C-alpha cells in the first residue's frame, strides 16, 4: 500500500514539475524592459 502511494506521489510531483517548466517556457523574457534598467533611467532623468 505504501509503495502505491509513493508511486502516485512521485507521478504527481513529476507531472507538476513538467507542467511548471512548460508554463515557464511559454513566457518570453523581454530583456529591454525588465524594469531594472528603466527604473534607473527614470531616476537619473528626473533628478
């Protein structure tokens, strides 16, 4: 019984990791507007 529960939990864990990886690959990072460089430009331009 414990082995069946362990296998089911392992399958769920692997499935969740694969799902999260696929969702993360759908998002394309926009390096030109990631917020860090624009915030610095905004602060230096205002002052």
